[in-house]
C-alpha cells in the first residue's frame, strides 16, 4: 500500500472537481470517484460509518430525503499535505428534519488520491 503524499497542489485540483460535481447535482458521482473503499465518515460526535458501501448508502438516504435545495456556498477552504478543510453554508429542506440552514466544516484526510477519512462539524 502506497502512502504517497498528496500535496496542496494535488488536492486543489481534486477539490475543484468535487466542488463542480457537487454544484452540478452530482455529489454521489464525486463520492464514487474520490472516496476510498475503506473510507471512514463521521458527523460531529456520532459514531463513525466505516466503508464505502455503508457510506454510499448513508449518502443516498440523505440526498433522497432532500425535498428542496435552496443553495450551498463555499465560504473558505484550506489545503495541506493530505488534508482539505472546507467551510460551507447550506440551505435546504429535509423530509425528516425540516428546513435546515447552517454552516458546516468538513475535514478530509487523503491517501493515494482518495478520501480515507472525513468528519463534519456543525451546530444542531
């Protein structure tokens, strides 16, 4: 298994592609392209979800319950070696949670060109 360093330059190109796919309504396509089979994803302090299959199901359930998407805005992003930290503002309606407007920070850890760990931080 390679542990090749993903430089900030490498990650900028990947993040730009992910961002464009997201804004085109293709978030799941970005997930398939850029997330490792062993990816670990975690919402705030909730238990982590381990594995691409399990996280794909979680993502599909989330997006399947968004009944109205009013917008998303990238507020800031920082790149380091093997890490991307991005701040977003989201505004949507979810079938289970109702109207949601909030800021979220995502911390992605990368290895071999794929996201291997992502954690989301946001208010209740």
